[in-house]
C-alpha cells in the first residue's frame, strides 16, 4: 500500500493563495491608514498668537492660521492673576486698562464657532495708526502722539504679561482638536 503525501500541488497552491491574500489585506490596511493621515494633514489648521510691530504706533496683537485647513474656534479663555476668567481677550484688556487710559484701538472678537480660514490673520487688537486716525477725522498733536506711544507700550505689556494665561482650543474640519496659548504657540493635540 502506498502512502499519500501530505503536501500535494493543490495544498501548496491553496496555501500560497492564502498567504498572498493576507499580504494584500495588510498592504490595503496600511495604504488606507496612509490615505487617512494624508487627508487629515491636508486640512490641518495651525493657529498662533503674535505681536506685530511692537513698540510702534502700528502695534497689533493677532491670531494667524499658518495651516492648510480652516480652524473652528471651540473655546477662548483668558485667566488673570486675580483669579478672574474672561471669555475674550478684549474683555480682559478693557478691564485691566481702566477708564483713565484712552488708547485708540480697534478689535475683533473671538467666539465659539468662529472660522479662521487657512493663511488668514485676524487682528484681535490693533492700535489706530496715523492713516486710520486721519481717515476717521481724529485730531493728533505731538503731545498726544507721545502719550499714544506710551499707551501702546502699556497695551503691549498688558497683552504680554506673564500673569495672564490665554488658552484657545480649536478644531479642524475632521473634528481633531488642538490647544494653543500665549506661553506656547506650538499647538498641542487634544486626544
């Protein structure tokens, strides 16, 4: 009586087909993950807070999106050393500055749901420069220019005080969330 061999051509072909199928599945899963990462990175927003033209009458404090996708504001929190919490930067500035300081500036609010498009900058607070003052018919003298320069420096100090903590949480179109603040402009992903 002849003994049948366990490994015949049909079993070898079947096992080879099974291995090829498993390798194809692994490659497919890997490619899908790469495509998903690429898709998420194609809509990645990167917000940062910044001071521009510090020490000048054109000073501004802004929020810029250096990413390739839009950012949706989820929350804004400004905490002061006096344990006060504000929901917008301008509310903190107005409370800290007081009524005796008359600094001419314009501002833009941040609110939950606000969209910051890719490669856009928002001036959260901007001093009125000489052209704006002229366009709006405001009168300036050398004395008011000097005091405005002092007030511009005060505004810079208020916004860049180590005692305040600005936290902005924003999300991408895919719902990924990040946090930035005035002490670290590197976005930290929130899991």
